[in-house]
């Protein structure tokens, strides 16, 4: 009975609008259901494919969005890194300029030191530790305007600048050490020079600078015979102060008919000074005296015609002319 239902045929009548002939289509129920089933299958498959494609498109869209996000972040990172590199380049450039400035300052200090050594007496050839400084390059100035095309520097150029700047700083550090050592040496030399200067009889021993009889041949004031005068006679008032011409130790204090009251001072390097015809000695043997210290009063004791100081300078026991040691002006000129 059921099978028969499937075999039953259905007739579809298609009636055209105008005068056409009527079309009859006979279909069995089985064919009809088959067609319906095939249609449903087609629609189902299409839907499935459509959903699959939609999903694929959505996931592709998500991936693209994610990649865009990553690309933007990387771009941002790159920008920051480029900025940092630019800043480092500027810092290297600034450091290289500073190294050049420090270098020229060092040269200036070296020249200054050489000038100082030239000024110090007797130290003309002392400077050999430091090489002669090269002429200074004038610093660049923007006052007159600057310009020209902008040529970007390459990484290689920046590396070379950083490397040469580093090398220059190393050189400067070594130069500073050399300079520092030579300054210590110069200070020693100057102190030694200063110490020697204290023991050179370069100070007038009297207030007066009126030389009545210089060192050398003369007619003797008592006998008028030609004789040799081993010192310098400086006129002065009775009891005028007599000063130590240099620092040292009192070698002797004495009196005799020829020299009157007299004082001998011992300085360094075999130099002695002898002060004669004093009215009074004001120091004792063995006493240490400093340059310019009062050692007695001017007088006319011994073989003397009037108040004066007979002043002698002895080198290794031999009298020598005191005049070359003395400044030609005030006794306060030389300390
Ligand atoms: Zn004399």
C-alpha cells in the first residue's frame, strides 16, 4: 500500500497567459521527493562552504590586524632606537669637541709652565720633560654665520669619531700624568733655587749705598801707597744698622786693631761675608741669621778714617768683588 503511494503520480499543469497550449508534467512522488532532497542537500552544502569561508576570512582578518599591530610596535621601537642613536652621535661629537678643548688647554698649561721656568733665575734649561706645544688652533665661532648642504654621517664615520675621541682621551690622561710629574719636579727645582737665593749675599748690608772705596787696587788712605782693597767701603752714620747680606750661620765675632769689631757669616756653597769696623756686634758665634737680619752697628773701630762699613765677600776663602752680587737700587729690592 505504502509502495503504491510512492508510485502514485502527480500531474502539474502549466497554463501560459495567452493562446499557448497547456503543458502537463507528470511526476512520481519518488522523483519529487528526490528532487526536494537534492535541493536541500545543495542548499546545506552551500551554507557549509559559505560558513567555512567566512571563518577563514575572519581569522585572516584577525591575523592581518595582529601583524599590523606588531609592525606598528616595531616601527615605534625603531623610531626610539634611531632617536637614541642620534643622541649618542651628538654626544660623541660633543665629547670629541671637549677632547680638543682639553687638549688645547693642556698645551696652554705646558706653555705657561715653560714661561714660568724661564722667569725663575738660573732655570733656563730646566724644561725638557714636556715637549714643545704646537700653535693653538683658534676655536670655531658661529658669529660670522654658518651653512652648506646637510650631509648625513655614516655609521662608519661615527664609529671612527668615537674611536679617535677615545684614543685622544687616553692620550690626554697620559699627558696630564706627565705634566703633573714635571710640575712636581719644577716645584722642587724652584724651592731649591729659592733656598740657594737665600744664601747668596744679594742684599745691601747698609742703609746707605754710598760706596767710598770699591774692590780693587787703590791708594792706601793712610800711606797713600798703591795697595789692593779686598772689600767695598760703604759710608754711613755711626750706629746705623748693619744687615746680614744673606742667611747663614755666624762663623765668628771678634775684635782686633786692624778690623775693629767684626763679624764673619758663613753661607752655603763656600761663601762667607765679612763686616768690619763695627761700633758693636749684635750676634754671637754659631747663631743662625736670616737674610736682612740686624747683626751690628756701623762704626769706625780698627784701622778706619771715619764711620763706614768695610764689607767683604769670600768664595772658598778668597776675597771677591761684592758689587756683582748687589742690586744697584734700594736694599729692599732683593729678598
Ligand atoms: Zn775697606
